[in-house]
C-alpha cells in the first residue's frame, strides 16, 4: 500500500465520526424537517456512484481498445464500488421517500435511472464471475454499452414518468446546506478513493501471483 | 493478395492466467514443406495452430509470414491461410456444394460454383454434392472440410488432427493430397498424435510436451521410437 | 463489406428455410407468452390500460432472446463462427449479416403477433400502420443491434444461456419503455402524434448510437 494510505484512512474515519455532528447542526429544511437530513449521505453516495460508473466505463473502453490489464483491473474495481455505493443510494433513497412522502418507491426519474445503472454494474460482476475465460472483454463491452445508454435511460424514464403524475417532487439540489453537505461529500470521496485503491491492489496482487506461477514454469 | 515463402515463429509464448500453454517456441517452415507438431494431448498443438491462424495473439514473441507479422499484414493475410480445425467448420444443414460455394464466395474466389464443383470432384464426392453434410460419415465430412480449407488456394495450410476417425482408404487419400500440396509450394503445418500416418510424410517434426518444444528434427524417420525416447526423458 | 454481410444473410436464410426450426419455435413461444400474460392480467375480459402494448413488446423481447440464443448456438456447432472470423473480409460485416437475419426473424414474428394482440385485446393496433411500422422497426433494430453483439460475444463463454438476458435486458430498457409508450399512445382514442413522434425519434437516435458502438467494438470483442 502506498505511504499515503494509512494516514488517509485515519483522516477518513475521523471525518466520518465528525460528520453526524455537522449534520445535526445544519439548518432544518422547510417542509421535511429532520427526515431531510438523510440527504447528506444520500447525495454524496449518488455522486460517488456516478463517478465510479464513469471510471468503470472509461477504463473498460481503454482496456477493450488498448489491451492494458491495468485498465481492466481498474474497471473491475470501479464496477464493484458502483454496486456498493449504488446500494447505499437505493437504500437511503426509499428510506427518505418513505418518511417524507409515505411511499417506498415513486418511480422518480433519478432513482429509477440509478436503479438501471446499478443493474448494469451488477450484470458486469455476474459476467466476470460466471463468464469463464474471456469474460474480462465481455464485461468491458457491457460497461461501454451501459455508459452509452445513460442519456437514453434518463430521457425515456423521465418522459415515461410524466405520464404517471407523482404527488411529490424530489427537491433540486439545495445549495444552501453548505458546510455539512460539502463535508459529507469530502468524506465519501475520500472513502471511495481508499476503497478503489485497496481493491485495485488486490487485483494487482493476483496478477503478480499469476506472473510468479508462470515464471515458475520456465 | 499477400504472399510469402516462409513462416517463422520467434520465441512464441502464450499463457492463460497462470497456465503456460506454449513456452518460447521457435521454428521456420519454408514453402513446399510439411511441418509436423507432435505430442500428447494437452501439449499445446491446438493453441500453436490457433496462433499461426491469427485467431489468437501470442503473449510473447512474434509470428512472421514472410517478413510481416499479422498485425502489419492486415486482414488480407487471412486469404493466404487455410485451416482445418478439429470441429470441421461446416454447416450441417447445408449441402456439401452449398458449404463450398459459401466459403468460396466468402474468400473471394472468382467463380465460386466452378471452384466448388472442382473441389467436390477432388474429394471424390461429385455425386453427393447435393446431400446435406449432416448425412455424411465422418470420413466424408473430413474430405469436404479439407476442400473447404483449400478452396481459396492458401499459401499456409493448418491442420488440427486431420486423421481422426478416418478409415485406411480416406487416410491414404489425405496423405496423397498433402504430398500434392507440398509439390505445389504450400506450407503445411500438421498437428497430430497419430505417428504411423505421419511416418514418411513430414519434412520437419517438432515434438511438443507441456507447451515446450522438446525436439526439432529435420527429415525424421522412425517417428514412434523417436517419440518414445523423447517423451520418456525427464523434463 | 456489404457483399460479405449479404452472403452471410443469404446463408442464414437458406439454413433456416431448410428446417424452419427457429422460426416455428420462436413464433410458438411468442404466442404462448402473449397468452400467459393474457391469463395473468386480463380481468373480466379486459386487459389493463395500455396492457396490449406492454404484452406485445414483452413477447417480442422474450422471443427475440430465444431466437438470438438459437441462432448463435448454430454457429457454435462445428465452430463455424471461427471460420467466418478467418475470412479475409472486415469482421464487422459478419455482425451486419447476422443482425439482418435476426431482424428478419423478429419482423416475421411481429407480423403474426400484432394481429394476434389486436384480436385478443380489442386493441386498434392497425389504425395507424405507418407509425406502428416505424415504432416496431426502430425498436426491433435497437433490441437486435445490442442482442446480436452480446450473443456473438457470449458464444465462447460459460453460462451463455443465462448471461444473455442478464446482459441484454438492463441495456434495452429504453427500447422497451419507448416501444411500449409509443405503441400505447397509438392505441388512445385520440392519438397524439407528437408523443409518438418523440418516442420514434428517441428510438432512432438510440439505434444510431448502439449500431455505431457495436460495429466499433465487434472486432476487439471477438478476437483474443
């Protein structure tokens, strides 16, 4: 592990310990009161989920056309983190919706599009696990199509949803929640970087082991 | 069309994960010669043939067709390569003639129908051309598959276990066909573990064991005893 | 390139016409699908609102998945896909040839399914034939473009039968949404063509993007 890893991990843990206090002290939102505070973890998770998906897509493209195994390892790790943070988004979202508006699922455009993106990331992992030899390329192809699909999913779900008028509207990003929000974002981003580094390192170790086995065979 | 008179492998290796399928193999084959890849099952013969066919990329080393690698030569290199795989590459629902016409047209052969008819005659199946391949015996299918591989007159012919399931007459016909190809200046690379049939046919024999070339013999004879002595050695 | 695609398409049609195995089984399966959904969803003789459109597209998607699997299973026998890859032509031509074959098969199935669904659910599907054709063609193209690529990719993979739906369905969600919504809009008593036009435009944009991506990635995905 690189030198910065352990200090960064400690900083991250401390930040997460501090963040609930910042969140508790943040101003209450007008209509939803206390319940709205889940947003401070929901939104950064969503951003990290999106970031992770984009990294997976770009690394997959570079792997498919360049053949670099480093990109493949990065794509695999990013896909796993997409599933992880996506799960956080998809759990915190309905929890918030339930308390705020009384229903678990509202076919909200962002939540639904996230769900579809999450399914693609999950499919990526299934292919890698069960696809047999050559599954790294198959998964990369899937990731590319998943990324290309994002605008279409968003537009189609959005337009589809207006046909089922909802009784509530998810608020747009409130930028005045300031400190607590950006602190939480920093927490999640740091956590993401740490987890990504750790996961990529696991794959690197596996590759080194394979290379050792190969050289043993000389 | 790309043409070449030498096939060269330089330090070619291929691994799958942590398993080495082929380990630093080098050889050179000239036009008008037959090279045999001999070895037990799992020695890496099929992997080597797949690399020579450009279906698989070597993990290390180069394969040169003349002076170019496959990347430099591009897609047209494939028009100079013919391959007969273990699985025959024939559509069972189509007739023998339809299979041959399809592949001839695919490879850009000038008059695909005439070429197909000529191929059927050469295979001794002129009267069975209109029957679906699924109704053929293994030997007959092998003959059609061989003609399919050769219909575009490739410079390099790769054969993976072509003697499997052939009776004596068919095997003899195949040997004669291969000798004819050698006379025409084709480079033939033949993977087999049937040493008796390869006897007297090969100009060069490369013995493979666990992905490594254990021996490379020019003008081999007494293949079986050579094979036994080589394979019996400790690695 | 076009010549190669045409050769492959003609070969596939010849093979199919011999036995009609894929055509009959896919058609039968699609009809069974429609009936299944009818039994599940119809109450007191009436399908739920927009049910007819949904059932039509689900039947197309399921039948399409089956047809894709069977078509490439044929190429897996005797490893003929490898032989096609060995030909000196551009490899994406193989993709195009296969794609056209699948589209032909699906269009054939749709020619039966549309009247069937219209008949069973009293849905006036044939009221605007031009628009319906536009929706079906653009949607089928979208679905088939991804499906053909993924099926080809999976030919040498393990668990290929179950992985095809796993890969295909999440990616083709916009196709299904657009297809069903547009078809449903056509079934309304007063049709709003603006809505139909929007969905068809979306489908066409999607077709262009997916086709381009598929042609671009076919060769790297099929070679080692």
